[in-house]
C-alpha cells in the first residue's frame, strides 16, 4: 500500500509538467493478462434517433400543412385548425422536441451557402415546405403547425389591441433579429435563434432557468398580447410574411359578400385585418405623389445614417464571438493587465496555436462584423422605407380583408363572420 | 391603368410576377441544395483527442443531468488497483469508501476481478459528465476513460449549448451513421 502512496506523490509532482502538454496516454500500464475466464467487455453505444423518424417528420409536416390549408381555405373550420394546433403541440412539440424547426433552419440554410457545410435533407424541406405553402395558401404553417406558435395560440385569453405606432415599431424587431441571426451565422459566432428559443425548454421538459423564464414571460404576455413571439420576434415570420403577401390564395374572412359588420375586426387577436379604405382623403393625389417623391429622395440618407449607426455597434456585437473574446482575453494576459487565466485561455495555450494566428482570426471576424452591421443597417433602413411607402399608399379596399403579410390564418374571423356560405345556406 | 386585354390591374400583374419570382427562387434553392445535401441527420460528438476535461459538459447541457457521460474503453484499461480515475488524490485507503472516491456521484464502480486486477464500470444513470475521472485517468493512467455524447439522451440541438462553451472546440457534428467517435 505504501509503495503506491509514494508512487502517487511522484506522479502528482510530475502532474504540472503533464498538464501543460496534451496528455496522450500511451498505455502507461500494460494490458493485464487474466488467468481467470474474464472477458474484456466492450462499451455500449446507444444509437441515435433512426433516420426513419426524420422522414416521418417530413411526412407529418406535409400532411399537417395540407390539412391546415384545407381547414383554412376550403373547409373554413376554426375548430379543425384548433385541433390541428393541439396535435402539433403534441407531435412537433413534445414528441419531436423541437429541433430542427423551420425558424432555426434559417441558420443552417445560411451556412449551406458557404463552403463545405452539408445541409441535411430534412432541414432543407423543413425550411422550404412552409414557405411553399405560404406562397400558395398564406401562413397556414403559423396557423396550426408551428409548435412555438401553437403554444402561444392556446394562451390567448384576453387579447388587447396595441396602439398602431407601437405595433409598427415592434414589428421591425423580426427584421433586426433575422439580420443578426444571419450575421452571427456567417461570422461563425453561433446560432442565436436557437439560443434564445423561448419554448423548446417546455417541450423537452428540462431547460436552463434563463430559457424557462423567457418562455414563461412570453406565455404570460401572450395572454394579453396575442402571440408576441410570432408577431414581434419570429425571424422566419418575416420570410413567411413576404411569401404570403404574394400568395395565390389566402383565407378569406367572409365566404360571400361582406356586410361590413366589423365583427371580424374585433375578433382578430393580432390586429391583422385591414378595414375598408376611406372614400375621401384629406390630401389630393398630386400632393401625395409629391410627398412620396420627397420621401424617396430621402431614402439614401436614411440608409447611410442607419448603416453608419449600426456599424458603430460592431465592438459590442463582435465581443459575443468566442474567437474575438478569447483574443481579447489572451491579449490582456500577454500584456499583464490581468494576472489570472481562464479555462479558455488555458485550453488555447494547450493547443499551441500561435497567438498571432488567433489575433488575425479575431481581426477578420471583427471586420466581418463591421461590414455585416453596415449591411444590416442598410437592410433595416430599406425595411423602414418600404413600410413607410406602403403606409403612404392609398389602397382601394371596399371590404374588411386580412392583412396578407401579418395574418396568421388562425381562422377566428371566419368563425365570427355572420355571413353564411352558399353551401350552409343550401343545407339550412 | 387597366390592362384591357387580360383584365389585370398593374398591381395584380406585379404581384403575380413576384409570386413567380419567389417560387423560382425557392425552387432553385431546393434544387441546388439537394446535390449538396447529407442524406441522414447529423449528431453531436466529442472528439476525445481535443477534449480538455474542463467539466463544462456537466453544467452547460440543456438537459440535466448532462447527455455527456464518461465512457470506458475496457481494452485500453490497465485494470489497476490504484486507479487515478477512481481514487481521490492522496486517498487514505484504496477502498470503495465515499471519501476515497474521486467521482462526486459514485458513478464509477469498481469490482475485483483477480489479483491484482480491478474492473471499472461507469453507471451512466449516476454519471453527470464532469470528467474528473477522465482527467485522472488521462494524466496518470492509460486514458481508457473518456467523455462522450450519449445519443439516447442527447436532444441533438441545432446549436449544442456545450459546443458553444467548449474551450477545446472538441464538439463536432458527424453523420448519424457513424454515430460514435471512440477513444482511438
């Protein structure tokens, strides 16, 4: 026994030396030769979820989207959509447990444009199928397939109408989120959409406390402000909105002609119904065109201001990147501004990469952030400009119509519409 | 501004054009990606050669306890009596008493095989993936213990939250067909 203790001490003394070099333990102790019938066991390796399930997921998604389109456009059944919502929580939520969802797939798709990243077939289809359906039938994916939306759908108890200006400002966040997600993916700084996914923790029945709090906050707010994540954060919603705006067909509020009873406008929890346009405008068309001209002339100024403004934030954002923060830490340690070292800086020294290499990599990431944020600023400027131009337009709407961009096709308006379809008239 | 021939307003015409454009964009995206796609899904794995045994696997995983467990490659094990993965440095006695054990949860279990050999097995239900035993085994032993992601537990997050904080950048995504990176 004592012999071992001495050996142990010697080994502890040499430990310091060993720690600093990556220990590739080359059989310090020989393999034993057993005299008994002992069989050396081999470790078990439990297998991952079968490929079969990936195909099953795609199949269920396709069937779900078709059913949602059927309930929203053909059958006009709010109940059908609601039941589909509940089954989506069960299948895509609790059974499939979230990953990879179409929202997060934006990042994988971004990566697939660069170099050697192989994007799995399932991810391609999870990204593209909801968009295809949006292009033909509107946002039926949001209506009852998206598990994140579904979870918020069932807590809408007392939806309040938000003031219009606030709504317009808040609806800029998804564009910002989308842009930042793409930027973080391109710079290799991580998948922020997944990092701040509020609901995946519920589906997995386990989460970090931050995730749980975020999810609870969204659900609590969701009681009063219907579907807050979908409307004011979801970056995939931006894409779906654009595709849905140009869709061939879309859910209609009324099956026949509108009686302008306003019931649908009150029923819509997300304020996505456009009222009929006023018959008379205060200004003449000439004045309106002049205003539009002046505004369009101002757009370059808006773009440059926002681009410059955003690029000033590049230090804050680039510090979120691990290479950049590690390079900063190493720099502080090398120049003795900080005496201690962190796990990360220790690990970096173990790797024996040259410091200059790290620095140049960090500088490259910083530059990427600078350019990226310039582009993001210009993008946001464009979005704001287009929004203002759209607001300046004078639509010729005679009836209450769903706002194709923002309507989530939940079907409440159909339920509230007092006008009956031809079919039900016949049946009656 | 009505186009009398096909009764389309200008707005409708532009909308229709953009509808087709978006369809074309989406179609070409799917079509080009199909040639670049990986057939089966990808799963997260730890490259044991890069792992620095920092202990973050135990705390950073989205599930608790972590999906990372210690795995024992018996073939490289020396079956030592004084196992540096099993015993606390300076353990008073080489017995299975809790104060002598390195593992905080008693997940590494030892069984006498024959003089002087002992077999060590990991009870994965107890293991939290802290890597204390792995560090001991790699520093002073054969390095037969290593940390690995277990696929029956791993949720296969799109962004692995351990990979995000792994100081050795040891987390890699590999095809599900070849699901396990082994310790050599």
